[in-house]
């Protein structure tokens, strides 16, 4: 998705409108604002959040929100400990460590979200705002966190916020909306330039999946509401007909289908999945999945599971433009070149 979805910032003389990843308007409130842009009111799936003054202590939760803040030069006082794609086990992704070093900042308090939000640790951080524009936050969790500090959460479906919307929504909460928009525009230019190196991407129909080689009776896929699928579309790929039709009107980021109706996937030219070449061999030997053109052609971009590269599959304003981000585009581009 391009920068058409802007976070809702309210002012007596200003009306902003946009299109979020699920066609929700990020906000259309109006109220007086001070010269620093505060207070601001941002709409979310559960209502509205008002931030009275520029936050000084920021807590980021879930996936990517800390990276949006860091990309804008704001170091959270607390943020999630990374448990997926953290190859050295320190709870930080490489591009996050690089940004902290660039900003001359110590590692923030790392929150363990393995079993959900650590409300006590978040409260101990004494936040002025909690960033969660990308999240799967429930109403109960939202209400609980809102007792600690204003919560900026998603506007459409759980985990359906594009990296662009996340950046602008979180940036708006920090009083950095203009900076966030400029950053998004710059990163979109980078994506366009990188994707252009792989012309085979243009127009190929794709499916993004996580395939369990021990159970090939179903084929799951990320819907068009998911940020990872949206990002692949930015590269020039097109969701397969079945993915597009099943995604329409859905409020889910993941759906499954029986492989007994493998004809549903007869137009899939490129697949992005997690695993190794062994997975591709398994798929090609399967009498049903082997009939999918992408699998038959070997046009499968295999991302090593739980690797740093796998974390770049779900893009952020910090990962885009790194060697990992560019390597992911290259991997998908090379797979597309194998498609017939």
C-alpha cells in the first residue's frame, strides 16, 4: 500500500483523510491544538485516543512499532524482546542495534510478550504513550493498557496495518507526522528502485504461505489484509485469484484451503514460504501441490525460518533499505524469474 493512509491528527483548521489498510479512515476529529501540534486525537478500532502533550517516555509493544519510533529518532523506554529471527539471542534485530548505536542510546528495557503484555513492566516504565499501531490487541487489553497511558492501536483488522500506516500513525502520536510522511515517501522510492532490478516481478500472481511439510492436506495463505502480502504487491506481484477472492470482505490475515481443490491455485506463479530446499522437494513430490505452477517451476522464494531474513519479510521503516531488506527483495525477484 502506498502512502494514502495517514494517521488522524486533529486541528481546528485542518482536516486529514486517508485510507487505512482495511479502508478505514485514520481519523477525522477536530479540536484546537497548541503550536507543537498537541493535543492530538487518533482514531482506532476501539474508539479514539487523545494525547495531550508531546510524549517524552514512549513504550512500544508488538511488532515494528519500536522500529517506527527509532526510525524517527525516538528511543522507547521499553519495547518488546525479539524472539523470532533473533539469531544471536540478545532480543534485538541487527537494524535495531545499528539504529540504537547511531542514536548513541542504550538498549531500552526489553518486554517479554511471550505470554501477552507484561502490564506491570509497562506500568513501571511510566509511559506517556503506548505505541501499538501494528498489533493484535484485544479490547480487554486495550482497556487495561489505557489505564496506564494513552494507547495508539490499529484501525482496521488485527495485524493488518501496513508499514506505511504504522509509521505515520505512530509518528503522529510522537508529534512527528510530517517527518513520518517524508520517511515513508523516501522508503517507497527505495522499494521501487530495488524492485525494478527484478523485472520478472511485474504482474506475476503470487501466494505467501507458511507450509507445514508434515501436513500437506491444507494450504494456508496470508490474505491481502496482511502487511506481508501488501508488501509483496508493492514489489509488483499480484495476489492470485483465489487469494484475492477469499480475502475480499475477510477480517482475517490468514486463511486455509483444502489441497483437494488444488485447482484453486492453478494460477499461482510465485510462492513465498519459509523453509529450505528440502521443503521445495517435498512440495514437488506431492501429487496435488506439485501441480501448482510455482512449485512445478521451482519459483518458490524460500526464506530460512526463524532467521534474521525472515524478520525482514514483515517490513518496517528500519528494515527497509538494509542489506536484509534488499536481500529479501532479491530472493523474491529471483524466484519470480523462474516462473513460466
